[in-house]
C-alpha cells in the first residue's frame, strides 16, 4: 500500500499536525537508549476493527511488537497512537526497527520525527497583503494561517 496522488494532501496535513507536537514528543525521548522517535503512517483509518478483532491501538501495539520483538520494550516505545483523522503512531525506534516496519504491507511510510521551526515572518507578503492594510487586532489575535506545499502542481 504505497501513497498515490490522492494521499499526498493528507500526508501534508499529517506532517503539519505532527510538527505541532514534536517538542512534546522529543521531551519523552531522552532515554539514552539510541532510540529516536519515528512516525509510522498507515493511511486511512479502518472502518472497523481488523479481521482479528483488534482495535486500531491494539494493531499498532501488535505491529510494534513484531518489529521490536520484546513486549516490554515495545510497550515502553510507543509514544502516541493516532486514531481520529488517520491511522498511524509515533514510537521510539532503532533504525533497523524503522526499516522493518516500513517493509510491512499495511504501512505506507516511516520517517523520523523532527522538530521544525515554522516560518511566519513573510505571511503578509506571501498572501499579497499590502503593509497598509486595515488591521483588526481583535479578529487577528490567535489567527493561524497555514499553507501546505504538497509538491503537486494545481492547474
């Protein structure tokens, strides 16, 4: 199950959402074991439990146990399971465990979780807003403008 063109916008949203929690995740990963946080993206949420009757979280734990091989370490490694908008999880993995997971049929992609600094200083210029535009601080407070570049050309 590899991503198609229709999955790219969803993957962009996934990466943006995950970057928001990167600082929290990195706070939990300072274990000194050589494990680093990886995002395991499994595509869309299943409609129901899988054929074995496992919930989404159970299937994440089972998949992680297959890659790590030791139940205690697998349970300690999982950081978060995503079960609302998409199917995936974040776990502390060694590089060879990440490779094993990426080879699984129901895994779309596995990539390191990295902290990214958002660049917002040029939002006004990017949107073509003049410097002299009438401002409304009450409306602008707490407003976040997000633009995702998926790499696809829109005609």
